[in-house]
């Protein structure tokens, strides 16, 4: 893929329109909308496909994976309630777009990807854009115990169940956001750790993600 890191008035205008669309679809967190307005999503696309970058669609990034739909990224970011300084574990780095949004929200991000090609591309692209999360290559369904506990955990692939090992890596008061279901559709779920053993669970809207593949997954 030939990347080009130029952000001109055309792309900035398209981003503003995308933000208006997301607001009309119910995204209301001003910080999330500001982050979407700031991160050049077309930087994750070959120049041939720049026009697709500001449509509210998921798009192939190679190796059978996708950059998530902007609405999905905004939705997950909103319900994660990121506060500046939060340590956030992101499972499924993919293109790194969601990673950039989390960093714009002030998070310290630990992000893990299991596919080597995607990992190798993203660890090159993000620093060029000025984003320097801590990258890991491996199976994120088991979390990253050596960096736990986290304030927030976000899973960006569809899980068959909620890995208990992830719940254990949340701080008390921490939040896990994870899509759970079968291969064709998943319900977005949030888990808030209220004490050592108890979690408040909320089930939200239906989405369609690529599968979370691993030891505690498909
Ligand atoms: N947030 C990403 C973005 O905006 O590009 C979305 C990436 S895509 C929907 C989901 C990613 O999760 C894929 O890159 C896939 O390889 C990765 N993935 C699936 N199972 C995984 C696992 N067990 N550990 C880490 N990454 C995983």
C-alpha cells in the first residue's frame, strides 16, 4: 500500500461532515467528536481510496481484516468513558485508527495485534503520524497481565464469550467494552468492576465485527 501523509482542506472538510453525521446518529461525547475531527482517517488508506475514508463504513486493510466503521469507533470510545491519563488496553490494533482516537482522548494505550503483517505496518504508520502507544504482537484474548491492571479495556473484534482473564485485569471501577455473540452479529457489552469479585454488566446495540481469534476466543 502506498501511504501519503497529506491533510488538506478537502479531507478536513470531509472529516467535519463525518462528525456531523456521527452526531446525527447519536454520538454526543464532545471529546470523542473532537478526536474524530482531528485524526486523519485517510492516512490509513491507499491514496486511491481516500474518498472512502470519510464514509461511515468499515474498509478492508488486508489479511482479511478491516478498519472499523467510524460510528463503531466513536460508539466504543464513548461508552469506554476515557479520562486523560487512563491506562487503556486495546485488543485488536488493526490499522491503529482506534488507537489514535484513544490517544487523542488522553489515554496511555497498550495495544495488541495477533497478525504480524498488520502489526508490522501499524508500528511504522502510527509514529509517523505522531502517535506512540506501546505495541504488542500476540494473542490479546489473554490480555497483557504484565501491564495490568488497566483503567479501561476495549476489544475491537467479536468474541464468543467474555474472557474472565480480561475481567481480572481491570482496576476496581474499571470498564471493559467488548462485542459478544456469534460470527455474524454481536451485542456490545460493558462490564464495570465494582469490587474484587463483582461486575455490573450492560448489554447495548448489535454490531458485526471480524472474529476475535485466540486462546480465550474463537
Ligand atoms: N480498531 C481497529 C481499527 O480501527 O482498525 C479494528 C481492527 S479489526 C476490526 C480487529 C483486529 O483484531 C484485526 O486486526 C485482527 O487481526 C485483530 N485480532 C483478532 N483476534 C485478536 C487477538 N486474539 N489478539 C489481538 N488481535 C486480534
